[in-house]
C-alpha cells in the first residue's frame, strides 16, 4: 500500500499527528530499512580467509538484515494501527 493510499484511509479519522510528520517519519523508517539492507549486501564484497573475520562479517550482516526487517515491520505496524482506528464523525 502506498503512502497516498494510507493517507486516503486516514483522512476521515482524527489523528494526533499531521500528515507531513507522518510521511516524514515513515520515509525515515523506510530509509533506515533500505540502508541496513544495502550495507548488509555490501558486506558480501569483502573477501577474507580468516575465520574470525568471516564470523564478524556474518554477525554484522545478520544484525543489519534484522534491523532492516524490524524497521519495515515497524512502518507497517504504525500505518496498520492508524488505519484500523474507528472513524470519528465531526459535527459542524
């Protein structure tokens, strides 16, 4: 689901955060996710025959991929929780 689709669903709900802030936070979380994933795959270019160094590379790659996955899930959870809130009617 794109950010525009999320905002269309959120529009009739009262949200304590303005859409600019929400977009900014979501973009930031997605950037973190993408950066971690790219760095993890960049580690594949390092060649070493030292078992200890290989272990460090595997550990760092695993941590980066875990952070990437966590950030993606966090972004989806934030939007999902906002979307499932009940709509609020505004009396004019």
